[in-house]
């Protein structure tokens, strides 16, 4: 799952540094949604675990 998140973050970094049109932004958004469609949803327990890990790493 982290690989998919990293791919999305890289895509976001690319978008931040380019001037793009609204249409291009929407196309990028829809493409990201297609790529994420195969990623299983996280359970509430998994989400809370990720939140706890992130909070602990920031202390």
C-alpha cells in the first residue's frame, strides 16, 4: 500500500511544480482514482494504527 501512496505523492509533487489547466488537473485526478481502485480499503483499526504511528514518529 505504501508503494501506491508514494506513487500518488510523486504525482502530486509533479503537479505542484507545473502550471496546468483545470481539465488537465481533472484528468490527473481521474487517472489517480483509476489507479487507486485496486487498493483495498483500510479498516478503522488500520487507519487508527497509521494515525498512532504518525503521531509517535512526530514526538
